[in-house]
C-alpha cells in the first residue's frame, strides 16, 4: 500500500507552505515528492520527466526554502530553452514566494531591454531565470555575478540540445562555483545531455517519472482554445448546447476557484456545488449523494477530492483549468466513461498553455481534436428543443384532464383560438427571462498548434536569423497594443490602473506579457494601453474572473507590483506627465 505524502511532510519552509495552500496544491506530484527532499539536502538531481509533471515546483519550492534573502547576488540560476518558458518559471517562483518579503526574481531573455535587466541585477535578485544566450551576455558584461550561486537548474536540457544551446550551457556551467548544486531535468537522455550530467553532476539522485498513458477508449476528448477572461462564457455556452449532458465535473486548480465558479454557475441557473478539501467530509458525502440522485448536476472540484469518485451519471468532465501535471489529467477524465459507458472530456486551453496541451497529448499518446464554441444560433435552437420537450413532458402526465377542461372553457367563453391560449401559457411558463440569446459572440483564442515555437532561440540566435545578443532584433521588439485613448472603454471592457509607468522603465510588451500570463488573456482583449510617468491604464474584459484580478494585483512588472484597480467612471486616470527633459532614476 502506497502512503500518500503531503507537502508538510517534505520539510519546506512555512512561507512556502502558506503559498502552496494559497495556490491550491494539495498533494505533491511524484517528481515533487522525490526531488524536493533531495534538493533540500543539498544533493544534485538528474530528473527524467516530461513537461506537465510539476517539475517547476520540484526545484522552485526547495530553492526558496533554502534561500538567504539577506544575500544580494543571485543564489539560483535557471536555464530554459525559450523566453516563454523562462517567463513561466519566473512567474512560478514569484507565486511560490508570495509570503516572502523582499524576494526578487528576474527573467532575462533575448529581445528584452538590457537596461531594465541590468538595473534589476544591480539592485539585487535572488533568482535569475534566463535563456542561454542572454545569460552568457550578462556574465561577460559582468552584470550577472555567480559567486554566491547555490543552485543551478537546467530545465528541458534535451530541448536546449535540440536548439543548439548545449555549448552555451556548458560554458555557463564552467563559470559557476564548484560548490554549487545542480538539478538537471530532461524528458529524454541523449548522449550529449548524459555527458554533461556525468561531467558536472556530483553523485546525483536519479528521479525517473514514468507516466501512465492509458485513457479509456470510451472517453471522447476535445479541447477549446479560449482566453482566460472568456472561460465562463464559453463554459455556459457548452453546457447549453452540448448534447446529452447529464452530470458533470468541472475541475479547477484551487479551493477558492471551486466556490467562485459554482456560485457563478448557480447565478446562471445551473444546479452546481463546490467540492474541495475545506468542506467537511460528511458534507462532501451529501454533495456527492445529491449529484447521484440528480438534485444537482454539476460539481466544481479540485483534483484530490474527486479522485476515486464514481458516479454513473457523470457524462462530461471539464478541465476548466489545465492540470499542473499530466497524471492529473488522466485521473480527471477517468471520472467519466467508466464501466464501458461513453464519456466526454473537454479541456480549456489558454494561448499560453499550448505547450501543456502538447505534453498531455504526448503522455496520452493521442491527438486531442479541437472543438469550436457553439454559435448563438446553436444555443437558440437548443433552447427551442428543450422548451418543446418540457411541454411534451407536461402533456404526458396523468393529471391534465382538469387543465384541458379549463382551456375548452376559456376557448368558448372568450372566443379565443386554442393556439393563442397555448401561446399565452407558453409565455407564462417562460416568464420575464429572454427566450433567445442575443447575438453577442464569445471570441475564441487563435489556435495555432505550432505557435508555441515562436520566439525560440537557436544556437544563440532568434528564429529567422535575428541575433539575440544584439538586443535590437525585430523579432524581439514589443508589439505595441492599440493606443486609442478613448474617453470611455469599449462595450464589455473596464478600465484599470496599474502602478507602473515610464519612470520605472516599463514598455508595452512588459505589461501585455504580464497580463497575458497572469490572466490568460489573448492580446486582442488587452486594449487602449496608456503608459504615463508613474502609472498606466489599460482596458480589460469586464467579465474577467475575480481570481485573475487578484493575480494581477499581486503581479510584478519592472520591479513594481501592479496593484491593479478599477478606474472609477470608466475614463482615463488623471494624467500627470513630467517634462521630457526631467531626469530621474526610476526603479525598473
């Protein structure tokens, strides 16, 4: 019998454990359970694991637990093959360090402004996450000092080899102290990666994660590419239009999200309930029993509490939040299609999560087909069909004789045709709720299956032959969003103030990238960005989830916490522009 390990058993620091609880992680994934104790003990790690196994937390949590925040120079250096992965890892560190005052992490990659990175390095950072080319540049310039480095992480080493970075990686390793700890993670073990592991790692602990690949053939899998701010609208459309939905489980990452989403679904007329670890066991059992008996139709749950759940009427599983590891995906969708019954699994993927989708497909050894949102016409047709079905069902009941007599009396006394009486009764049944959905389409995010490769660096150069070290390549320039300084936001948008501006060295791409990562929004939903000297304003979807706003409020850009707040009245925040000739040494 396998004893399930908790994060508390892993001897992580109290601040890290608080952050884990906030994020909603409940039990460590296999790679976390094996790697964290070894890294806390100062041992080198050689990990073979795919993307999607939870390996970022496997090295970030012990690194933060061992960090000395009084030390100014970097203590952790993470090398990643792409700028996208570097940003994701840096954001993960920031989230895990939420309760650690004074913690600083810096992503450095080609195409970003050197000056901003150099100023941040001078002020002091505890963790640097970067692509090999830009890391080499900073080491050569003397702006990245590695004398106090405690931990070096090579993330996706085989991918760095494939992209021609292996010589750069080896050069960087040579610049690090001999006493540093090394964690090398790779999905495969090519000869060159094995050579580096043998040469630089000191008696490493090997962690090999073999993933289950079986998913029931009775489960029909689909994915929908959707921006984070539009997930709820997309979900409600699918719930209306999808055929033969009986009971459903909707998986989210955190306990807070279970309650928030269940309440939103109830407000839209769905019989939904939250199921998470904070709910008492006897109450959980009552909720599951209600699902079995058809008193509720939807459970919004976290991974752990739903494991082992077997309710025959579960026809659909929705991965509202993509799981943190691929094993969880398999466990999640296994709640449907049981005992030979047919089941449906729908996965929501934001544009920033394309890599995770590909990883799930590799693990399950199956290509997941894309679905598209039901149109307004589809929804309205479905409403008509359901309304007719309700009327037919009522007509088939045994106690309708009295009502038939009543209709005949009304037809005779008022000289009203039966069809008009029926129309009046149908209107009475519908009440004041609009019958048809207005034609206001929800935009799907662009689904370019290979677009996750954009921005990759190859052999120290960006794709298309643009040089990373030059810092002025066209491919690395920030794409400026629309700057239509309208007095009021567009319909469906709300204006927000961000506490970062020109004097902090911020550029449009910094803000757009942060919002896209934290809120899962595609750039087309990030509008009217206006950067002032000490703050910025931006228009975002009005229906952006509260959790996304909370995440943005805590996010950092150019050394400044965004502290996002709604601009009252919808107009632009007051503008106090400094003279262009005013010199200042703003934080960045």
